[in-house]
C-alpha cells in the first residue's frame, strides 16, 4: 500500500501518536483544520431525510422471533428456511439497524441502534433492494429506523436476489473523529453486518456478504453521491440453493435525499481510490462449529446487547468465554488477531497470537500498557481480555484496506453478540497506532484495525425496545484516566 496516496495516505495522516492529542489534526494541508470536533452548531442529523410524498410502507412491528439460540447462529448451525416477507425483512433490518434506545445528552436526543457504533455516531444508512418479498413491491427502499418503515426511493433493480445495501455518511462520524472517522464507517458497517447476517441466517435466508461490487452502479441504485454518502457493503439473501444474482443493477436513478454538504476531501480520495467496476464473490461463511453453549435467542441477545462503558477488573472470565467467542467470531475471517489476556481463568496473563493460547508472545500483566495505548480509556485495562485486529499494509491495496476494516468490524460485532449471549460484555475501542506494532512485536507497517474489550460488566444494560417503541436510558460515561 502506498502511504502517499488513497487509503494509505488517509491511514498515515489519521494515525494517532503519543505526542499529539487525538482531536488535534496532523499538520498537513490535505486534512481539514477549519472544523471544530463536537461543535453543536455543526452537528449532523442522525438520519437521512427525504421529501414528502414518497411512498412509505410501514413494516410489521410484531417481530416473528424464531427462537434460535444466538450461539447456534454464531456457530453457523443451519436454520430452517422461512418465507421472506415484510415481517421477516423488517425483523432483519430492525435487529441490525433499528432504534432500540433513546437518551438525552447535552440537550439533544440520541437514537441508539440495535448494533453498536463508535462514539454513538451511527454514520450508516440501510437500503433494501427487494425482489419477490411478499408484501413489499419490488424496488429500492430506504429503511427508516426510527419509524420502522420503508421509503421507496428508486425503481426495481435488475437481479434476482433481495440485497441490503449499507452506505456510510462520512460527516456524521467525521463530526467527532475528523478524517479518521472514515475508518469507523467500515468498523460500524462490519458490526451492523454481524447482526443483519445473524438475523437473516436464523431464518434460513442464506445471507452472503459482498465487499467487492461496482461502486458507481450501487451509488446510482441508492442515490448516494460518492462524496457525502457512499456504499460500503452488500448483504445478499440467497435463494433455495444459496445462489442468486444480487439486485443491484439500477433500474433508474434513485431519489438522493438530503444530507449536510460537508466534505472531507481526504475521505473522498480514499474512497475513490478503491473503487471497482466488478462484482466479487461472496465472503466464505466459515465452517460450522462442532458445538455451541446454550444461550438465549438471537433476538433476545441483540436487544440486551449494549456497548459496555464500565467493567469489573477484579473479576475474571472462564477460559471458555475467551475460546468460544473468538472461535465463533473468526469463522471465515482472514484478518489476523491477537489477544491481550488480563483476567481469564486458566490462561496466564500476557499477549497471544490467536489461536495459540499455550505460548504467550509476552508474559505478564499488560493492563497499564493497554491502558496507555488505548488513550487512557479504562476499559482496555479493566477487561478480561482485549482482541486486537491488525494486518500488514504491505499485503493490502486501496480496496483491500477497506475490506480489512470491514472484516475487523464484523469480528467485533460477533464478539459483542457472543459475549452478551454468555453473560459477559464487550465494547470496541481505538488506540495509538504508532504503539501497537511494538506491543505485538510486529513490523512498523502493521495497520491496526480495532480493539475489542471483553469482560465482566459492572452494570446491566437495559434491554432495548421494539420497533417504534425504544426505551429511554441514561447513558453511562466511561472512565478515562
């Protein structure tokens, strides 16, 4: 990867180092210096908006829970196929991106979604390009997560398989994290994919993740302009044979909708550098695990899931709550992972290259070092273990960098589900890029992707509400040293 162009340049200019505060931009003209992070005057709206008069289709609010254990879904156990209708599609969309909780903070209302998001920015939009869904006309529909409705924004696409399109709004996360927020788009897209695909798999819809697709065509399909919004990933529902052509060939232009017109040129350049005209193969699903522990249903676990803000460092997790969640989360994944163990029964504290838990790369207590590298965020030291995703830049091109971030986000999302299914908790975390290669004993060209902290919760998150009925919560603030 070239660190002077495209995604490589963005990676280099948005990497955190010890001698510069995370919210201070690097001294480079390609990074915007005229935007104030967290400025209430420039706060972007939490959702895209559309003009009145577009067809709206309310989705059923009584979700048909199939009762499949979350751990069974994460293990890859095949589920009986149910017909794809408005209720099932609505369930999948809600369990991935629906509004489940709300809160007031600094005089503004926050819409917390079913899947987590860095800094609660929720910079994604979700579209369903439907083909043959009972109760829903063929077409391209934007999912309104607050109202649990579909808004028809474009004509039916060519292709045979209903396809969910995930797009990113860079300014929505850039408002807090500046150009580094481009990475967060892919982390968050992976987290949402973890839940969308789990919900679809639990009713036998054979979901297939695709990260290589014709960018320009998909932009036209959903009405994204490629500057203020761009497509990140596809989730395609298989037919009876698990095949089917994704419904992504535009049947005509889509209504673009409204977004704040704030551009981060470095993000635009990184996105365009990885564009393709090809449709790639779906990601391999990974082998089914031979066993899985009991748990509540996937629907119950997703509603219970939160982004833990405080963990109890005085308590440990059993070894099975490290081994099984990591094994399940990494099914079919290529991105390398390391594990920093702080408090796991039967595993000596230290750093390990997954899946080898017998021989530490470094032995001993790493809590203080992880705390420093995680910018003083206490969870990095309080967790029972921290999963670290990273990949050498030398093995990535501009598109590959995007896909590596997406894979890491998918693992993070699966770890969340596995942890909450088994009584633990989890949260994603950022880091000092320059310090991670030394921690892992790897060359300096290593691109760190994301940290996931898993541990014993100090409090229980209030279960989220159903469609159109989110519960009101009081956010817990994390400890920062």
